[in-house]
C-alpha cells in the first residue's frame, strides 16, 4: 500500500491519519517556502456531496451561477452600433430632410440604417462564434460527488463541493484546502506576487489563482458573484478592449472631426439661409448636403465589421480570440517567443532508451522507474512516458514514503521509495546538468554523453539516488550533494508536423522567432534545427545570461534558442525585448509560461494547455495546432492594413467636405451639392469600394502611428479634391445663366469631384489585381449609367449641359490626378514609415 504524504515537505502520512509535518502559515493563508509546522492531516477519504445535497444547494441558489460570456451581450452590441455620436447627427439631419423633402435627398439615412444593421448582424455572428468556442475552451473542474470524481462545468459547482486540483489547473471558486499533496498555488494574478504559495489543509484558496506544483482538494466556501475573482471588475465578461492603436486612433480622428464640423456646420447654415437669396427648403437641403459628408460614419462601422469577421474566420479554425484587439496586436508582432514543449513539439513523449549507470542492474532500474511513476498521481508529460513504458506491476511490492512533485524552478522531482526488503532511498529524476557535478570526473563523462544525446534532439533525464531525505535543506540548496547516478532515461519528443512550415512563414514575414525553454539548451537547439529555425545552431544556456535588462536585450536580439530558462527569466526576456521597442507574442501551454504570457503584448495558449495559461492568454488555439498562428497573424494584418487603406478614403471625403463648406461660406455662394449628390459620390467612391477593400487579403505588417500616417495622405488628397471641385464650380457659375444654371453648375462640380475621388480610390486600391481593377471600373461605369439614364438623371438631379464645362471638368480632374500622384509619392518618400 502506498502511503500518502504532504510532498511539499516530503513527510509521511500514516494510514491512520495522524498529524503531518506541514509548512508554517503566513498571512492570508499558505506558507513561506522552507518552513515546517504541525497541522491537521488531510482527509484522503473526503467523498464530497451527495446528489441530494447538491440538489438542495441548487434549490437554495448556492450555485456558481456567474454567467460565462466571452463577448458583449446582445443588448450591448445593439446599443453600441445604434447609439453613437454620429448616428445621432445623421439621424437629426435625416429627420430634417424628411420634413423638407424630397426623399432622394434623404438616401443617406437609409444607408446609415443599412450599415448599422450590417454591423449588428456581423457582431452578433461573432458573438455566437465566441460564445460557442468559449464553451469548448471552458475549464471543467473535477469534483467529488457520491464518492466519485466527476468533471462538471464551472457553473454547476455548488457551495460545499470538494474540488480536486492538479498542476496547471485554475482555482475557479474560493475555498478551504482539505487535502494537500505538495500543493503550490500561484496567486500572482490576484496579488502581484510571483512566488508560489505552499498550501496546507485549512488554508484558503482564491478564485483566479492556479496550481504550479503538486495537487490536492478544497471545499468551496464562496461561489457565484461572492467569489473573489467575480468581485474583481466583473470578470463575468471577457470582452475587454485592451489597448488598440487602431481603435484609439480612430477615436482621436473622430474627436478632431467633431470640432471641425461644429463651426463649419454653423457657418454653412447661416450662409445658405441668410446670405443667399433662395428658398428656405432649398437652403436647408444644401446645408444638410454640406454637413453629411463631413461625418466618416462608415469608418467606425467597417472597423467593427472587420474585427467581427476576423473573429468568425478564426473561429472556423478553432481559434478562440478572447480579446478582439488581439487580432490587431498579433498583426503588429515582430518577435514571437516560442516554448518548445507543447508548441514546437507535441505534448506526448516516448521512452527511447534507458541506460543504467555505475553498474546498476537494468531490471532494478525498471523497478525504480515503475515505483517512481506511481508516486505522482498527476504526472507531467515526461513522467507519463516513463509510466507508459514501466507499468506499476514491475514494482508491485514497493512502497512510496513521500514525493516531491516536479517544479520548473528546481528542474527535478523526487520520491522516497522503500524496496520489498525494507531498504529505503530517496530518488531524484530531473535534468542531468542540475543533478550532476561537472567537477566529478565520472559525472562529467555522463554530462558529456548527455550533451551528445541532446545534440540529436533527444530529451535526457537522470535518475539518481541519495541517502538524504526529500526535505533536507542541503538537498534543496545543491542537489548534486551525495547523489549517485543510477540511469539515464532518454526520451524522444514528438515534433509537430506543422511546425516547420509555420517557422518558415514567420521568417518570410520578417518576424523573429525565439525559442525559450526550460529544457537543456543543446536539446532545444537540436529540435529547433530539425524544424528549420534560423539561428538554431547557436544555442544559449539561460543560466549564463546577464541580469541587466539592456545586456539581456542585446543577447536576445543576437540569439534564437535559449535553454534552461526559468519562469521568471521568461518574463524578464519578454520585458527586455519590449524595452527595445519590439512587439512580443508569447506562446505556451504550461504553468511555467504564465508569467511571460501575462506580460507579453499577445499571449497565445494551446487548447490542451493548463487552465492558467488559457486564463491569461488573449488567443487560445483550441485545436492545439501551431499552424493556426499564421492564420491569426494574416487575419490581423488583413484587418489593420485594410482599415488603414479605407481610412484614407473616408478622411479624404471629410477633408474636402469641410474645405468646400469653408470656401462656400467665404465666397457667399450656394453650396454646390444636394445630399443625394454626395450620397451617390460617397457610395461609389467610398462606401461600396471600402466594404470590399476592408475584407480583401493583406499581408503587410501593421506599422505604428496610424493617425499620423493616414492624415499625411488624406489632407493633401482632400485639399486637391476640394480645390478642383470648387474651381470648376466657380467656372460653371460664370458660364451658365438662366433658371437651370444652378443644376448645371452642380452637375459639373459633381463630375469633377467624382473623377478626383475615383482617382483617390484607384491609388488606394493598389497594388492592382484583377478584382481591384474591376472594382474601380465598375464604380466608374455605375456613375456613367447615372449620367446617361433619364430616370436616374432626374432622380439624382444631374444633367451635364453643353460640352465646354464637362470637358473642362475632365481636364481639371486629370490635372488633379497628376497632383495626387505627386503628393502621394512625395509623402511616401518623405515619411517612409
């Protein structure tokens, strides 16, 4: 019979349940490492609640009923798309047109209605995708009911449930520890303290923390909205908008536009109603026609649609985007830090070979490994491979007197094993370069053999024996003391078949990949080399890295593969790269990756990873496929690049609309356009093309300074368009006479503005593909149809009169196109960023 122990200290727990050696408590529950005290023994037979007790608690409402949402509610989505500042402006103007008529001057109102509905529908589709994926990726804790361990959904936990915990699992509700098997809890997400806390029976655990080592069980004391994590900033919703340069940039632009619109609109109202001698209805229509195009309402809508469609596209590939701007963030990434295990390699491993050392009998080694495998109820991937190769039947008569779970910080695990004849030894299993003394000639030879095997991409563990107890302070300080090597366990890692293509993609996209792993540096380098990672031949042992951030950043920029990296070092590496201006993505699936995932600009977790990593990551690859990452990067680049592309169209319209209004006010002439004219122009040169351009493929890496870069192009484009249009309008006013003169002047100005705006579209649509050329030609053809169809001429009040002014408009537009080309090229050369 195997004895249960508190493996945090390695003390034996007799079957009769007498007191154990447990750590000293510290404020808030838990223990400081390296201290012991006597406390109550865990109850290994805690059966949990019965079915009847669960039903009673559910009836009383004592259930973890916090709603699990991965997106905004339907009401929030509708409210966000309908009740906007610009919808309010457009709505008021639409109501005015409904009063003064005709209805064709109110077409812009129907366009806004259609666009808003599209935005709501697309975001609701994205919500359904997110919600369904969130259920797939949701934590499923194990509880004991009727004496049986059962997996349930988080919202099915009730007050008093006994919840089991294992390495990497998240504490989903608050509770009190009833069993501790070397249980170490990381509460950094709640307290900011990175050091794990040893937990003993009677200590409290809080929702939001997670297990880094050992296992145990706790009884729930607070569930639902009373749980600690639920009280922190309404964690019921994961729809949190982390910093997004795109969103903040658009908000900044809209703020500036609002300040421009107010004086321009006021002046335009006064100009059209009191300066010009025209009817009130006509003045109002012209005034509305001047204000409507100043509002770039479609830019915000298209941004939401692009994000929503991005979520849907990634959702089809089993990629859960927990925070929408993460799509944008990954598009800006220039450095990806990859954890080897679970990312470049699959989670499972196989025992390739066991090499006895120092004359140890092979059969004896197999028995030790079988007994060692049975000492840990929650083995990691390495120990699982050993258990699969050495079944428990090989050591049926061995007894476990204590166990020390594996920790990525110490790089080994341990067990106190008693042989059938009563002989007992402490056995350690872990990294050879941590457990062996290089100063000892014999052990140095073993290290050399280990290095050779690592160079082949194999993972090597050392099985060593010592006479010291597991909780000996000198063993914790220096595990090489008094250890006798017994065998090398050679493990073969399963490489992810999709990893080489993914690494090539990163290289092609000029994204630097850094492999940072807790494994041996040479072994990690060999794996990276097999996968074709550039720079994999030069590996760095993280124990030799400098502590200074600047020096560390230099070493990271020069190297590509780093081994023997501690969890804290991973975090420091991310920070060092960020200090050099890099946008860093971190991938991982283990608890040792959590700190780095949390600090990285974008954290990416595998779906099979620990609950802790999935909780802090912005993106979860539910299909565990590393090959999904390029799709995420590509989706982000498509969204960012295309929104920037169409932003040039919308803001060019805003600039020329404001300038035209100011020119009209200063010249004291009628505003040249009715709302229907600008609805037609906006639809053909901006609205319809922008929708297609926003969803097109785009592989350009996102660049910083979105607002500055867009305005550099939009301002000269708007100035050229306004100047050309107003010039033709003034020429037309001196050319045409009679009662229909204003209609002819408007038609000439409309033709000019359309041709200039169409050329802006032609520039924005580059580089050309067949469908982009077709898009521009289709818009030109649509305008031509309006010009030659009598019904449409009357509907839009457009009719070109004579040949002089129409051809003058074409000539001015052609000259403006040349100026646009020169302006865009000058801006591109002058400001290459």
